[in-house]
C-alpha cells in the first residue's frame, strides 16, 4: 500500500472510533437530560409542598424532645 492509502485507512479507523464515541456520548447526554428533568420535577414538587404546607409543618426547633 502506498503512503496515501495508509493515511486514508488511518483516517477511516479514527472516524469509526469517533462515530462510536459520539453515539456513546449521545446516550449519556440523553440519560443525564432525563435525570435533570426528574430532579427538576422533584424540586418543583418540594417547592410547592413547602409553600402550601408551610403553616402545617412545625419545625424541629419548635418541638420539645421526648425526655422533657
């Protein structure tokens, strides 16, 4: 094989590795986006609970320990 053939072959190998890596990274990003969406919803729910139930929940500072 000529030098040009070797260089083209090397580029093809690098391209295939980059394509595989890109696919793996896309899967990771999609998974992270899903997790971020779930955490955003959880944060929204907790925020709503704290604003709605703020008067119903007593803080731990207001409660006396059981041994008093």
